[in-house]
């Protein structure tokens, strides 16, 4: 990635609940660094007991690249034991 490229994360649930975590424009400090996106809890809750497909797209000046799609089974966390 280079300064000015744009990265968009998608968190897609089967049905109408596609979530786009927003688009980040790559800054100089982001080049070569790990990039973190946050999916709000409300979107995770919508996906409980189903699968979400997660992927990102990098848009360059003249083309785009898409990551492989990762399918995640979203389950409720077990209750904490005392």
C-alpha cells in the first residue's frame, strides 16, 4: 500500500445486513503497519448464530485488489465461570 490508497472493510451477514466499516485513506504512518478496523457490537449481535463474510478492498489510483473472503461463524461467548 502507498499513501493515498483507500481500504474498505466489509462485514457481510446473509441477508440485508451488510456492514461497511468505513474507508480509510492510507497515511504515511500506515504504510507497512497493521491496520485495525472495528465492527460495532450492534453489527456483531445481528450476526449471532449465523455466518459473516469478512473481506477488504484496497483501491489504488488505477485499480483495486480484494482480499480472500473469510467466513466466520458468530456465536455467543460462553458465560464466565465463577
